[in-house]
């Protein structure tokens, strides 16, 4: 056993993507020291007592899992390996949430207090790679991946990838993206996966009136029938089952009319009908035909609020430039001039930086020795001003993979019609002192620019919509992302807004530039750098919105001085006092 193995590299294979519903099928954990040496190991299959889900991916059939131990049997040893160590995983929030909920089911405390996501670390390093998949990182670091989607092999590969990546981060004086585990998770009741409803919402249920197809139903509290089975009966009758009460809800169903649950209280505030489970089941016998939705998408898209700008390849399109020194105003000005040249301003001294623009006092920056060691080009404001009138870059550099097109603030790009899987990933200056807590969130909006229900607000306490269409992904201390599956976005959603909010009294003026990357499943599509914020505590980063039969991405960069609660209210979210 190693005495200084402060890390534990973890990988899990699961029966699905939702921790509150799906189960762990296999788990591997390897303790690791600062030199990359593996200490203790655990690798085991887990009998989940349920359907194993996508066998074609993980190859774990019912037969293979039948003789495996249950999670409560392996929990003591696993918790011992986790105790006192920082958990390292690829998409760490995913693995952490599954293990934590399995521990809750087993009645044990998961001791992990901090975790590190290797996706966030890879993004911070800005390696010259098309994407941040484990297979891509393994190939880059020349690590043999023998059996993808096998928990032990993935953990073994990840341990080597993490060792190489952390060494590079240390050589660049980049802090590692370790975050606290602060999610509030619960096992019950089950949320209902959102299912597209083919009928228009006819409004609320009036007294003694029948149900009509398209009505929106919310289930509250414990029910006699299992919640998901009850929801399936409503869906089969043509009703639209939601998880939260809003102005668009038609009725709320609960087992006890005297219930004082939050959903029932909100229903009464809105003047909505609250009916018992048995009454609702009786009403299913006489559901009236509703009005089918028209041609899809059946939403009216508002005019774009800013002129669409064409993305033009400019002379410095292959440069990633870090600005060092200078005042906030000077840095903002020079970054804007770099963008005019087509360069992408960097937020950290990452492996992808090609040049450094030195402003006043920049020579004294503690990162300067690293800049000199790497032989990076040093630029001056005079050179930048002169370069605005030239056609060619001033210095030659090694050929690199093309940096994705830079979209200016307010600029937009149309998405390829075949693209369905997207991520809007944001990053800002990483610091290992005086950290600023930033939360990236998303709103799914209808044509009135409002959420249809509170579950269309994705944030740290509700990290995914019930259907998985939009979810929080990477979770570094200065990297966060929103994953979007356009193939399952509801047709009444016309726009997805991605925003960021700062806790406390700090502002985006303290953060500096925010880098945005629009990533597809295989490579980046576009980038944007949002700057010039001063007193704002919330910032609209980007939006994905319908344009005709397709989708379009727009960089926003609009800020507000108030907080996340006020921003949510403006989009129709009902925020409890």
C-alpha cells in the first residue's frame, strides 16, 4: 500500500444514464499517488436486480451479473478506498451521483468530499485534440485501451491519462480542477421522464368537466399505483405528464387532498384543481379528444434580437493569445483587437496558447518563466495595432489542428441539420486562491420566452431535465458545461438559453473573459470569447434556437446586476422565497 495515495480513480458501468432510476453494474477503483503509482485496487461486477440496459455497450448481460455481489456487499471496501481521497473520474459528476445514490440505497455514507473531472482537466489544458473522449486522450498520451466500457480497463487507462495530464498542468502552473461534492440528491419519488404529447394543451381542468387530451398533469406525493405506472396510464390516454406545477398545469393528482406538499400548495396558489388518485383514474374512462398539434415544429420563433453576423476566417484564426498584465480596461480593449484579427483570446496559460500579449507589468507575471521556457511568441500592443492593417501573421508557428471559428458577441452560426448532440462549454481563468463560485444554468423556453414548467430550468439542484434532453456535464472549478440532445427537445421549446451566475457579491468583472465552446460529438463547431463585463452578477452566455426546420447557435454576452433568482423569475420560473 502506498502511503501518499491521495487520489482514487473510479469508473462505473450502469444500466442507464439517470442515477435516481438506473443502477451500477460494475465498479473499479484504483488508489493513485502523486507519481502515478497504483496502490490498492477494487474491481467487481454488481448484481443490480434489474434489467442491465444497453448490453450492446457494456456487454453485461443478466447471466453475467446473476452471480455477482449486490452493491451493499461491496460498499464497505469501496467506501474505505474512497475515504480521505479525491475521486478522479471522466465526467466525474456522473460517476459520483451513481455511487452516492447506490450508497444511500445500501444505507451507508459515501465519504467523498472532493472530486476531479478529467474532462474539465483536459479542457483546461487545451490539448490539440478534436474532442475530450477517453479514447482520444488515451491515443494522445499513447496509453493502450484494450477493452473500452470495461470498468477496470477504463479506470486503468484513466489513471495513466490523469497522471500525464496532471504533470502537464503542474508544468504550466495550472491548478487542478478539484471541486467540492455539494449536490443534494434524493432517491424518491421517481421523476417522470417527459414524453412528447401530440395534443395542444386545452388549459386547466374545471369543476365537473372531463379530462381532455393534451391536459398537463402533475403527480404529487406517494401514490397507490407506482408513480411511473400511474404516469404511463395518463400518457397512454393522451395527457401530458409533468414533474412540476406551473401556470400551464391543468390539474394535480395526489393520494390525500389535505396534503401540504409544495406542488399542492403551488396548485392552490394558481387556483388549479387538485384531485385524488382514484378520482383521476375514474376520469381516464371518459377522456375527450383533444386538438392535434399542427405541423411541427408548432412554435412561432421570435425574430432574432441581433443581426446575424457571418463567421469569416481572418488572418490570425490559428492563434490562441493570452493577455498578461494591464488593467481590466486595457485587457478588454486588447482582447477585442485580437478578436478583430481573428485570434482566440485564452483565459489560462494552457498547452494550446501560441502567443502572449504583454501589457504593462506583464513581465512580472509569475507565469512568465513558463512562457519563456516554452518559447512562445511575445506580442506588444504596438504590434497588435500594426497587425490590424496587415494580411499575414507576424511570426510563423508549427502547424496545429485548426482552431474552431470564432463567433463574435451577437454572432450566430447555423447548425448542420445532422447534428443532434451538442455541448455548450464555458471556462474562465483558473485560480488556486480566492476562488469565485460560478454556476452555469440553462432555460428551455417556449415562443413566449418563458419556461413551460420549473423542470425546464436546469441548475445545480436539478442538473437534468426529466427526459435527459438538457443536462449539466463537466464540473471543474472554472469549467462547466451544458449537454443538449436536440433529437429529444420538446417541440414546444423554441429556444435554449445558457447563462452563468455568481454567488455572493463578486461580479463578472472579477472573472474577466469567459470562453465559450460549442462542441459536437466529435469536434468543436465554434468558439466565442465574452468580455467587458463589470458589475454584472448574471451573464447570458449563448442560446440555441430554432430557425425554420433547423437550429442556430448565437453568442450573447448580455449581463445583469441582479442574481440567479431574479434571472429565473424573468424566464417564468417560480422561485420560493
